[in-house]
C-alpha cells in the first residue's frame, strides 16, 4: 500500500490508478470493512486524525480531482463523505524520500522522469512538491511509518 504525500499531479498514470485503488482499500480498512491491512503503517497518519474516515475521503477527493483533469473515470460515488478542508502534517524528509522514490519507480516503468531536480530543494522549499490541499510540511526526517528501501 502506498498513500503518497506528493501531489497527485506528479504521479504517472499507473501510479495514480494504483494510488486510487490502494486508497479505496485504506477507506475500507478505516471503516472496519476488511480483515487485512489493519496495522499497515501507511494508515497511521490517517488514524491519528480526529476523523480518520473523513481524512481518507479527503485524500480520495484529491485523487479524483486529478483524475478529472486527466479525463479518467474514477467513480467519486465510492467516496462516502464530501471534502472538508483539513491539514495533516508531513515532514520534509518524507516529501524528499517519496519524491526520489517516485522518480525511481517512474523511470523503471517508462524510462523517463519529468520531475524537478530534487537536489535543488532545500528546507521548506520541499513544500512546493507536496499536495498542499491536504498536507502541510513540518521539519523532520522520513516519517516513522515509512518502510525505507
């Protein structure tokens, strides 16, 4: 399961579709509708929110927004709650880690990566590559829940 902290604009088509499917799975987990994945570390940041289901619904809405821009057919009716503005913290270290990880994945799939040169980002400049609608950047290393490869 990979629930990106990055803006869905950065995801290639396979990445966006996979994130949609995995986020729907996360929704089912947070709603108690599945047995597996209950303790998956990627869910920790959503579980910490006052309303975890609302938080994952907000996340799903941002994915749908990007799918709409690309004219993909994601079924927004699968999201049981309307979008409500909220901010979830994410560390600079996590953003940088995910950005590099995404670049490697896209390169291995397509042979090209059109992302910005990550080495040019320092400190809070990393905020420029996040999904600022849902996440806000804080200082820190890679998140404790990330399984670093």
